[in-house]
């Protein structure tokens, strides 16, 4: 009977001792905070640690990894291997991720330059068109009389 109790209690003792080791970890360490601030934690990265079970689980995992001697890059590489770049709050600054972040801004700048060039072209084209203005003083008397008679006829029709 004693052996049975020992066999049942011994694993519980090891499990509780193992979890206490992670609880003794100082979460305020700068190297620890540098790692967890880079993790998205499945969308729970900005939640409160006291109330979010997912964030608590991530904190314990990272603490255990740091106690095993893993550094920041190794921990981040572990999560990227497990879940891809979605595990990080910000994408890596290399390769396709860098291209994916820069391309929209380059397209926006190119579109703004295109609009600017087109507007300049239209303004220049508009200013280069010859404009003929007819001044009333340039009309000769015959044209003036014809114009006045047409206006008078139209006025009589409607008034």
C-alpha cells in the first residue's frame, strides 16, 4: 500500500516542482520582455496577463525555454518554425516579408508621381492652346446691326 501511494504521489511531486520552477521565473527581466513583446500569442499579445490563459501559457513556455538556456533568437525561431511568421507581432525584416511591407508604399508613391505628371501635362497642354477672344469693338457696324436685329426679333417672339 505504501508503495502504491509513493508511486502515485511521486509524479505529482515532480509535476508540481516543475511548474513551481517556471513560477519562480522573473517575468520583468529585460531579455524575457524582449522575447514576449515580439510574440503575437495567437492574438492575445496585448491582453492582461492576470486574466488571459493563453498569454499565461506563452509566458510559462518562454520562461521554461529561457531556463533551459535558449536565447531570444532560438525562442523566436522555435515559434516561427511551429506557427510561421504569424507567431510574431511584426514580420521579419528580410526576404519576402520586407518586400511585402515596402511594396504598397512604393506603389502609392509611384501613383502620386503619375498623377502629378499627368496634371502637369494637362495644364501645359491647356495653356498652349490658342485662345481667340472676340471683342465687341472689333465687330464692324454691319455685323453689329445684324446681331441687334436678331436679338430684337427673338425678344418680340417671346415678350
